[in-house]
C-alpha cells in the first residue's frame, strides 16, 4: 500500500489540484514567497555583523563592505568603540525588521492554509450533501467525517508547515552556504565534512516517518468510523450487553493507532540526537582548524552561527517534507470524494408553480447493487387526491419505492412520472419540496423544537408552526415541554420519545404543504390516543393531495383508494381493501395472519 501511495505523493498533478484552491488568494501566496526570500536573504547578515564586531573589538581589521562603511562613517572606522555601538544599534534595528518579516510570513502562510481549508471543506461538504444515498449505505459515517475534518486539516499543514516553509528553509540553506563559501571556501569545506552523514540520516528519517504517518492516518480514520458508529448505536450495544466485546475491538484499533505513533516518535528520537551529534562534530572540526591556522575569533563565531543556520532548517525540513507527503495523501482521499460521480444529477429544469400529484411508475426496476434488483417491473398509477397503500413483508420493497419517488436513488429501468413529466426532468429541489415525508425512523437535529420543525427556514413563521401543531393536536404536548417550542431536543431527539419525535416530524411534513404526502409507518410507535389524533389529521389532509401510505397494520389502510401488495420486489395484487379480501389472495392471507395475532394477543 505504501508504495502505491508514495507514487501518488509525487504526482504533481495532485499538487496542482490543491493549488487550484489557492487561485482566489494568489496575491497573498506570492507575498508569502516574497517574505520567504527576504528571510533567506536576512539570515547571513547578523552572523556577518557579529564577525565584524568581534574582529574590531579584538583589534583585527576585517574588510568592511563599502555599503557598511558609508552607513558607519568611514572617517570613524578607527574608533573601535564607536564602531561596535553603531553596529549593535544596526543589529537591533535589523532584528526588528526581520521579526516583522517573519511575523508576516508566518501569518500569511497560516491565513492561506486556513482559507484553502475553508473553501475545500465547503466543497467537500457540498459534495457530500448531493451524494447518492447509496454512498452512505456503503461508506462508514466516521470515514466521511475524517475526510471532512481531519484530512482537510492536513491541507492546511501544506501551507503553514509544509511547502512554503520548506522553500524558505531551502533558500536559507543555499544563501548561507553561498555566504560561507564567499567568506572562506576552505573553512566551509572543512566544517561540512560530516554533512553527508546528515543527508543520509535525513533521508532515512523522512522515509521512516512517512510510513508511520500513513499508518497513523489510516488508524485515525478507523478510530473515527468505529467511535461514530458505536456512539450512534450505543443503545444496541448496551441492550445486548456487548460492552466488553466492543471495548476489546476498540482497544485493538486504539493499540494500532498508538503503535503507529510510537514508530514515528522512535524515528524522531533517533534523528534529532544524530543532528546534534553531527553539528557538534562540525563545530569541533571548525574550532580545531581555526585554532591550528590562528584565524580570527570573529570568523570562528560567525561560522559556528552559520552552521546552526544550516543544521536548524535541515533538522526540520525532513519533518516538513513528511507534512507535505501526508497532505498529499489527505488530498488524494479528499479528491476521491470531490470526484465521486455517484450523485443525483440536477440537469432537470422543470419547476412548475404547482404540482397536482399524479404519480406513475412505468415498469420500474431497481437494485442497490448492479444486477441484483429488489424492485422488478413495478407498474402503477396514483391519480391526484388518491391514497395509495403499500403493504408487504419486511424487505418487500415498500420503502424503496418512496425513495425512488424522491430521487434518493437512481432507477436502472423504466421511468417515474409526476404529473406526466419524468421526475428526472424536474429540478431536484422542486421535486422534493413537492413531496412531504414522515418516516418511521425519525431523525431530529440538535436544536429547538421550532428549529427541527422549520429546519431553520426563515419563511416559516412560528404562527404557522403553532397552527399546524394544533391541527394535529400536538400543540399542548409541545407547550408542556420546558420552554415550549424553544425546548432543546438534543442530537437525534434523544430527550423525546419515539412517538413524540414522529409527531414533530409529522408537523414538519405538513408545514411545507406538499402535493404528495408519504407516510412510512408514521403511526407505528404512537399510542392509541395519539394515533387517533394523527389519523383524524390524516383524513383531513389526504382529501386534497396524493398520499402514499406504508403500514404493517392493515387496519390503518382500510380507506385507501388502492392497496398495492408487494412480495420480494414484485407487485402481487392491487385493489381496494374489500376487493383484495374477496379475491382470497396474498393480501387476504396477510390480513388473516394479522387478525389471528391480534386475537391471540388479547387476554382471555
């Protein structure tokens, strides 16, 4: 795996795609490069000034550049004390300038990284919002969370700790080496004798840490996916006393994460001491040579400073290169999400002001996996205002039918028409806003009851919400909550019962006044009193709109205009309640079985 990843790390087309996100900020990017060049040019100045100062203080008359002579005043160069004071003041001023440039460089690179991260994260989340639901069926939520949060954060490191800082460090090394060779090329070669050892150590460190970091990123994704999944399904884990088993699994994943980090720490623990040893050896050789040749003390001090300015960037440049590598690995994963073509196309532009509600399924076949159909040749029509009931055993395809009507999945064969227009010709937002859905498994977001009902749509007033709640008979229940409509339901609505969540979901669907109303087991978890209230509201609402009702309890669909009986994705029967009972077919068997269960459940 690492070999394949390594090959793509050096794919400049991938880096080019990352820099596509820099285009809106190219001015600041170029400014950061300018600051990097200035910092590199500033690097050898202070050691050289220190050399001049020491030589002047010890009575040595080192050559002074003409520009510096003009600044210091050539007529006073014989005055060592005045010379030292003047150079010191110049160094202090220069230090403030260098600090200002360094601040600008650090701020610009961090700002650039965060801006790219913001835009990229927005793009990824926008892409996720439009993905076909099949992607969420096959991809762990924690993995997508890692792509949106952790992996994108690695892109920030490319700019703040990776590419641009590496450019600055390499420029610093090059300019420092040029300065050293300009001052004394022999002394430079002598001091760099241990340098090849440093280069070898840097290479092996880079390779070792890179492999470890790839393992770390994979372990982080696995941890996120595992924790996300188990927090979401904690009730199941606890209900089946699976805490110990799941903790064992978590410990294994967590141990893999720890081991990957320890490998990286081990590499750092070896590399940094090697750098210090090589620097010490270089310094020792330098001192020995200068002492043997009786060279100036200022030259020795400046070369020691130059060596530090070379080894300090080298010590971190390998680490920064790994930052770029991990950023590229993260970028590859992010672009896989951005390049995912499994999303509902929005080419349709049909957006009528009003939808009547005629629904036609024309020989529709569908499967979540290619070649394995779960709906086969589904063909029926629901006229405006009709109520269609879908019944059948679990897994017969009832929920899949309503998912296709909402274009949550793409059909493989046939077509679905709304008001005699193919649903693929509709604008997706127009289609879905015309269809109200109340699901059995209600999802509520963290926020107030009012926010969950309106989905933070500013066009829906509180008065409209209250009127809809009163229509269903839920207003009194909401007002009994602490804070009423401002009550915080917490994530997934955990502070409310399943029945209460369904009631809120019902209001949410009604408020948008859809032309088509879909009820997927909407009363399955409601007590008898609440069901009577909802059933009364349903009877009023479905009079003027097309309704598709999915129900296991056949008693709730007696009044349906048409009942469609499904089994293993095939329509077995179609007709009214009385017609299907008289035919004595599949529906009659289901009805008899359910009646027997209800009779057996009654106390004798």
